[in-house]
């Protein structure tokens, strides 16, 4: 069902499938095709925002995880891996880059020097405060085409889809 006479690229693809295989149900494409294309556009736009601050999405994920942990708090690389849904090797690479930039510091355990936790430096605290404000303002700009009711309805429907795919909605299954 097309809203307000608007036709997008996914409609074009669905129509093409209707011509070449009219018995094939491609209705899931109307959801997943749009989710995918929306994510690609979003990712490109948001990447530009992060680049303004000299970081990327991966760096933002780590800095934001540490910020959400609380002022002066630290997280282990394993905790960061869970929160960012990446491998330990992926977290290690991210931490190396952020540490080289002076945004995070690794802290060795006093009793066990092999134990490591990570926290934001003062520069990291300042940067994530600025970036997060700009990031969420930019996301709000991207949603200006939807009124409050539409945004809430979309958020609820996406939550429902996510939970149906993830099972329990905790996202820690990867």
C-alpha cells in the first residue's frame, strides 16, 4: 500500500517481480528492502557526522558505551564487546585507535596485571559529550518527515519486529 501517492525504489523492485513471477510473494521486501535502504542512507549520513569529530561509528559505539557507564566508570573489553556486538579482536582494534587518539585509557588490575578495564580520558569525556549532542540532533533532523505519532508508531512496530526476530529482545545473542 503506497502512502500519499509516494513511490520509492522498493515499489519499483516489487513491481518488477510482479511482472517476472506474479505468483511469488515478495511482500517481505516492502519491509526489509526499505529497512535495508533506510539503514544505508542513515549510515552514510551519520558517518559524515562522526567524521566531523575525527571518529567513526565503531569509535562512537565504544565511547558511548563508556559514557553510559557513568562518569569515571570503567568497563572491561569483554563488556564493551557485548555492548558493541563485536568480537574481542574488533574491540581491541577500536580501543587501540581510541587510545592512540587519547580518548580512552586502559587500566591494569592491581592484583592481576592481566586484568584490564577501559575508561574515558578527559578528552574522551569532552568529545563524546559534543558528538552525542550533535549525533542525536542529527537523528532528530532525519526524522523531521514524521510527526510525533508516526515516530512513536514506527518505533513500536520496529521494536515488535526486532523482538520477534531476536526472541527475547536482549540482542546479546550474537
